[in-house]
C-alpha cells in the first residue's frame, strides 16, 4: 500500500483543507506515512499570509528537491495560498514539483493518483471519512471580499462563497456520528457567511441550525470582522447552549489613520463600542484578537494607541505579528514598508510582554475554580482540553478520557494554560449540598 504525508503550515482553514485531502487519500487506499522521506506522496499545504510562513514553505521545497531527485517516482504536490492563479512562475522555479493546487482545488492530485493507481477518483473529496479528532473544523465560507491593504488572501483564495446551511448541517451531523464533540466553523471572514445565499441568512442562522445537531457538545467559529459582527450573531452566542462564549475579533491597529490605511472600515472608538456590546450581551465571554505592528508609516504614537487598546480591553489572547509586505496587495503597490525591522521586533516584544501581564492577571482569577473541559487527547504525558472560553487545561488521569467533558479544579495558572485535577462525581455532589 502506498503512503502519503501532508505537511501543513498556516491558518485553521489550511488545517481543514489538509484533513479533507487526507480523507480523500485514505479513500483511495493510501495510508499515512511517518515522514516525507518514507512516503510515496508528499503534499505541502502552504501559507503566504506572512513572509515567515512563506519562508518555511520555500525551505521545505528546497529540502525536498534532493529527495525527489533520488526517487523520481515520489509524487510531490504544492497546495494552498502560495499557489495563486498564475502557476507558471512556480513551475519554473520548482520544476521537480508534480502538481500545483490552489486552495480547495484537490482535483489535480486526486486525478494524477487515480491514473497511477487505477482508481476512480470521483467522490473521493467530501466530508471527512477518516477518523476525525474530537474537535475539528468545518469551512463554511471560502475567500474574502474585504481587500484589506495588507492582506493577500482575496488574491489567493478568491471572493466569498458560502456553503448552504443544509450542506454544513449534513457535514456536522456526519462528524458527530463519528465521535466529534466540538466543531469550529471556519471562514477568512466568517461573519460574512450567508450574504451570497438567498433568504437573507447570516452566521446566526447557521449557528442555530448546527446547534440542533445531536451528540454535538460545542460550537465555535473563526475569524470575525468588526464590521460584520452583527447583533444577531452576538445574540446567537448568548442564547444558543452549544455555542461557546468565546469571540476572536481582530482589530489589527489602534490608530484611526493606520486603520484607514489598512482599509479596515472602522475606528478605534467603533471597535471599543463593539466590544462593549459583546460584553454587555455575553458577560462571561472571553476575547481574542489579531494585530499588526509596524505597518507602513506607523509612528511611535500610533503604535502606542495599539498598546493602549490591548491594555484597556484586556483580551484573553492576542495574536501579534510584525508587518511584512505581501506581493500583489494594495500596500505592496501603493505604500512603503518604512518601519525598520528592529523597530518592528521591539514593538512586537512590547505587545507580547504586555499581553503576558494581562493574561497572567485574567487566568489567575481562575485559581481554585472548577472548569468543564472537553478532553481532546494527551500531550507530553498529560490529558488536555479546553473549557468553553477556549482556555487550555492540563490534568492527570489513568483512564482514557478522550471525548469526555470532565470537571477539573484549577490548581495552577499561567498566561498560556491552566493546570488542574479531576473532580470526582462524589466531590461535585458534596459541593452542591
């Protein structure tokens, strides 16, 4: 039996794409391999949102050149956001790559393998058929129509296209029957879901529909845009029992001029007001955000407004990145990347240190509390999972608890995770008396 190895870098959408490809390869009779050197089919699922991610892909492609030369029968495929509409330049630069696939376009590889293996590839790519994880992803909208000046996604993943509610619910039902307990609904701009469907539907309607899927315990969604986080979506988070009280709402920059240059479509004050609405409606919500330091022309005073927003709002998680020019974007064509690299690194360290203080304070409040944890598996010898607020929790047990929702008393906290001990049913009953 031939084997495959899928190497993935980048966002959750890429991880979901890789899961679907792996499912298709399994349906064709291939088995997972342990490494690129030992596998017959090698797939690199690429990301180019940041220069550092693209550099990792280039490094892997360079590493695989002699591997392919020593064994020309290996199939090497490159997929994901590195593969744009124009593939000629890539094929010239990497002539040893057999197949180039844009995001969600699995057919070239499936058809090539079908010819080689004598297998009909029709119907091989669909809902996950391999054994899925306890917590997994469902892409619900592909592409993005925002065209933020720094972002390459619309040029690589195209314009927004929503899946139907029926299609998503069918996949969620299929996954729940295979043991999945938590689903994260994915989109580059997930809050735009449904605008291209008939019936004036939105993400709130989809959340309500998925909430009815039997045996499903939790629902999450990523990633949101402040302009599209509607009152209807906020109400769905507050009112639907399976939708977790966690919102990832990127603000990207705290200064209004920088936000305008980024083409984000809101101001600092409008973002703060959106956060107030969310917290008023969902008092126990946890918040995550994304931000960029060192965007074109960003001054020290403008950067300080970003740091001030982090201090004031007190996010549970902050994903910060230094700006890097991406080809074909509006910023690459019209703006100058003029903030020195050492200054970008300094600003990034400021944000990271600030957020570590904030997260330490937030998580310390959970010391001694009990948390409901959906157990996802083992890591470094301990069981781990997340609570509804997306906090990572570790604990010990001699039993296999994968897929269970367990009550854990928190005994230690850190900025990045919580450590605890299982609470027995007897302890819960006694505490309730």
